[in-house]
C-alpha cells in the first residue's frame, strides 16, 4: 500500500511533516537529511524540488532553491538520490514542486519516476484541481501517487469541499495569506476553526509560519498535523554536522 495512505490510517492526529529542499545545503545532503528525519520519527517528509520561480515560497525557501540549483540539483539527480535510499526509507515522501516542472518533464514519465523512487504523493500548488481531474487523475492513480491540494483563508467553502473531494492524500491548509517563511505563526483562527464545521473527509495539515513547539501544538488544536519548512531549513543552513542539526531541531519541536 502507498506509504502515505498507511501513515494517515495509522496516525490520525498530531502529525509532523518536515519540508526540506532537495540539494540543500549541499547537493549530496538530501539522502542524509531524509534518513535522519526518519530516525527522529517524523511522520511525513516533504521534499521540495528547486525551482527558479517558486510562487508560493517565501525568502528562505527561495534562497534554498537558488542554492540547490547552483549546487547542481536537477530532477534526475533527485530521482537517482531517492532511488539510492529507497530500501532504507519507509517514511512517506511527498514531492513539492510546480505544475510546469511536471509538464516539462512529461506527466507520465514524471509520475513513473516518482513511483520508482519511493515517492508517495505530490504537492503542486499551481495545478488547478479541475485540470488534475480532467487530464491527470488516471495517471496519478496508475502510478500510485497521491495528490495534495492547498486551501487558504480566501478559498470559498464550496471550493474547499470540492478540493477535499479531489485530494487523495491530505489537504494542505495555508494558515494565513502570506508566503512561507514567517518566523511567527499568524493563524487566521476564524478560518481554521470554521474548517471543522465543513465536514471535511480528508485529513488536513496546517503549514506556513510554523517554527516552534508552541506553533506545532497550536496547529494540532485545529488540524490533524503541522508542516514545518523554513524554520528547519534555517536550522541546517550552515551546519557542519547535518545529522546533529536535524536531531537538535526535531527535539526542539517535540
């Protein structure tokens, strides 16, 4: 069974998802980072595909993408790295990228590589869910790739319900109207509380602006899980001992 499905079935609440940029801080660090996150019992790992125009990302993730691209990270390099540790990784891996990357690579070729690399699902913030349903759903299902769609405080209730229905993994809830990377969790609490009244059938996790243990615990009050990205990347930015830096950060939020 798909590893993401298994995780979401076995653990209903208090999920922790960590985002890391592929090829950062150094080109060959990604396998080490993934294995160390797994060792620290992270529930889901989101691997960001570096991109030159990351619309949803704040300054921290943009800077890590630029560094990773300069390091030489490319999709085929990432897939090769993931394949090299596939037998060691049981934690669900979700790739986060942009729709143009999928189209440019070739949708079926991309999804096949994901399956062969041990990837469980994809987050493509700019892929319209109706396009997914009309053009891509069958291929996602063929290669056992779950799709995670985003909702924001500006998303109307009827669209939230439609996105919930289209999502095959978990729903990614943007906590506020900003880009990623805020050092303070500025939750739109009215929006988050209102989600519980919509009868959503898929698990949902809150991201954007989560960086501390207190932020995580607050996210857990409103959702099934918390997603941390920029704070983790800042923690490993200048690391000379990557495993220890991963350990220290995860311990700080537990």
